[in-house]
C-alpha cells in the first residue's frame, strides 16, 4: 500500500536538523565537567565523560547520515538543498571538535596549570555558551520554514544570530587573555605540555568558531 | 426480464465493490491531514467523512455520473441491442477494478477515474466501433485531467501566499489568525455550497433559481464562519508548548479551519468519485428499467445512495487504518498548509463535478500540494513522484481499455 500524498511529501530535514543540534550541544556541554575532572586529575571520571562524548558524537553522526540519505536531488525545497547540507556539516563539526579535544587531553592526561584553571574553565564555558546559542538559533528553523523565510520570524532569528556573534567575539577575547596568562607561566611548564596546551586552547576555541559558522549558514538561508 | 435483474445485481455488486475500494483508499487523502495534526480524532474523522462523502455523492454526484453513463459511449448506436451496452458497462467496471487492485498492490499512483474512462473508451471503440466514442467529450475530459491539478495548484499558491502575508509573517500571528481564519472558512463554505446548489441539485430534481442560490449559499457559509469564529475564540494559548513552537496555537486555530475544509474535501471527493463506481450501474439500471437505451432519464437517487453507502463502508472497514497511516506520514502538511491545499482542491473538484467532468481527485490534491510548495510552504517535496504520476497516467488508459475489451468479449460469449 502506498499513498501518493504520503510519497510526494519527502521527509523534511527540519526536525532531524533540530534534533542533531540538540545532541551536538549536549555533546559540547560535557566539556565543562570533563575539564573540571581533568583539572582535579580525576582521570577515571574524565574517561567516563569522554565515553559519553564519543557516544553523543556518534549519535550526531547517525542523524547526519540519516538526513543526507533522505535528501535526494529530486527534492523541491524552499531553500537550496546544498545550504541545508552545509548547515548540517558545520553543526556536526562542533561535536567533532569536542571529541578531538577531549581525546587529546585524556590521551596525554594533560595537566592544566592551577594558576590558569579558573580562566581556562571560564573559556570552556563561554564556548559551550556559543554552542547553546547556535542550538537556540537552529531550533527556530521549523518556524522559519512555516513563515517561508520572511517577516517577523526572520527578525527574531537575526537577533539570535547577532547574540551568537557577540558570544563568539567574547570567546576570542577570552582566548587571547588565556594565551597571555599561559605565556606568563609557560617557562615553568614542560615545553611539550605547553605546546599541547596551546593546541587544546585552539581546539576549544574552534567550537565557538563552528557555532558562529552555524549562524552564518542560517543567515544565508534567511537571505533566500 | 430475469436476465435484466441479473445484470442489475451484477452491476450493483461490481459498482458497490468499486465504491468500497474508493472509500478504503482515496478518502484518506481528504481526512489524513486532519487526523495527523490532531484537529480531529480518527473516530470523528470517520463520522465526518462518512456524512460528507455520502452527501457529496447524493447531492452533487449526478452530473459526473451522467457523463460516465452516457457522455463517453454513444448509446444511440445501441438502440437495437441494449445488452451490448450492459456487457460493456459491466466489463468496464470489472476492468477498472482489476487494474486498481493490481496497481495498488504494486504501489502505482493510479487514478480510479482514469481507469474507468480508459475502460469505457476501450470497450466502445472496439466492442461497438470507433464512431461509438464521443471523442470530443473524451478530449474535454482528458484536458480536464491536465487542467484540474494546475488550477488547484494556482489557487493553493494564492491562498497560501495570502496566509503567509496576512498571518504567518506578522508580529502577532495568533491575533491575525483569529481574525482571518473565519474569512477563509466563509470562502471555502461559500464556494462549495454555491457550486453544489447551482450545478448539482438539479440532478436530484431540486431546482432553485440563481438569486436564491446565492442567498442560500451565503447564509450557509456565514453560519459556518460564525460557528467557526466562536470555536476559535475559545482557543487559549499554551505557553509551554508555544515556547517550543511559536506557531503552536496558531496551528490549532488553523486546525479548526481544516475541519471545515476536510468536510469540503470529503464532499468534493464523494461528488466526483462516486460516478466511477455507479456511473456504469446507472447505465445498466436505465436499460433494465426501460428495455431501451435512453440518454434522457435522470440518475436514480438510490443508485447515488448505493455508491455513497459503498464509499462509507469502505471508509469504515479499511479506510480508517489508511487514514491513520497516511496521517503519520504527512506531518509536513500542517493545518495552515493542509487547509490551503484542501480548499483549493475541493473548490476545483466541486466545479468539475458541477460541470460533469470526471477528474482525478487525488491528482488534483497533489497539484494543490505542489501549489503550497511553490509558495515556499513545504520543506521537502519529492518531484520523482510527479514523474511517476504522469507515467501511470499514460499507462492506465490503454491498460484499462485493453482489460475492458478482453472482459467485454468474454461476457458477450458467456452471458445470455
């Protein structure tokens, strides 16, 4: 039994995209506790959180595959299919970076110097904030489709994206400050550890960068 | 005389079976959106659809039934051998039923209307002669198959664009929805009742003059709009669900409107598709009653009622499951979108019914859905299905014709 009406309505990518960003955010959010455990040297706990991060990243990957599978070229959509796929890709990268950075820290059992610990955690949290704001913006996608990407809803989403940009700028400032603080104490550190610490900071900063790119992609959708 | 009774019973059986099939499969298209969006429960949907399918079949099904009965086959040529017409009509019914069973098993998007028209053309062209087909009428019907989805698409596009403009893109969509939705209700009800009164009722012997028709349609539509406005007024926003989806309450307002358009859709569907099942039956009954072939007599109301009842039984036995299944698959068709598609399709179909054109209700609805999509209303439409519809179109007519010819010759040699 097949019904023409059911067949002609392809499967909408909107709710899966919103589900995807939800999981991506939950994944990024784990970094707060992860680094908390790492700073305290609780590696067993850190390993557990890392396993959770991997599971969430994997779940996000599955949704990503699912969405791609259901977006054949024959679909007629109000916005270009490519833009939707690009949005999906940058959303997914937030989870990827989370996985990368947690893997690196856990693998080397990296010590985060206590002198910069608070500042470090604050920087991590701000990046998580960016991911949260990205989620908030993507959650408006169904409303945007309902309103056909015009009118009051567009203004609302533009506002959310502006806030996302502000958060990202804030993470940049925090990143610069954190590097400066690290620079002051780096001669007390094992040189290899210091190099990797800078790399970890870079990777964390990329979470906000990817969140910002989610905003850029949404903006592109708005301009259609 | 005994043979005549056998023919009528056979035709009633085949026709009833076709009606059952129509009720089981096609009614889902009218009601699934309402059930999927929870505007109606499945129980309510079955009751509403039954009432309006039946009303549509009886009040507005006459013109299309006449077309199927006398408009395609030139029965004047058969004045001397009325039994040929009887065999042909029985063969057409069987051919269409077999083709539909086969294609629904295979999942092809085949139209009941196309099958029966193909079968009728096939039987008369080969069984009687090429002259026996009213080719110009057939040409008009085929044109209407192309025109009806396009017209429905354009109407749906315009209506959904107006919804976007007036309601969904505004700062206060809920207030705007409460203001404008009764207007849409009025428009839907007015169009459908007016066309029915002007074109449909004459077939059951009721005549109302044009002025009175407008007044009556206006009054009915106004009544529906007022009741709708009262129901809408009582809808209160749910802040919790609204936070998740800003249009939650707005969609509930459209849900009320969709109940009205779903009734219209069921009515329209009954008015056009009942003919596929009982048009041939009407022809057989006419021959059996008078013993001669006559194009004059009206379609008996009991025949229309039988068709309506068949549809209702199909709906109640099998159709409810189809409605639920389809409803789960078409969540993209939210009430604000679904009503636009339904109002457009229902108006187009009712106008075709009034004019006596047998069109595909499903294809018309697909045209309307594409229209909403063109207004950027739908997230994802699978255009491959449109291709499959066109292919199944091209295949259905010769297939129906071929089957009808084979069955016709079998019946001719078997029946007295």
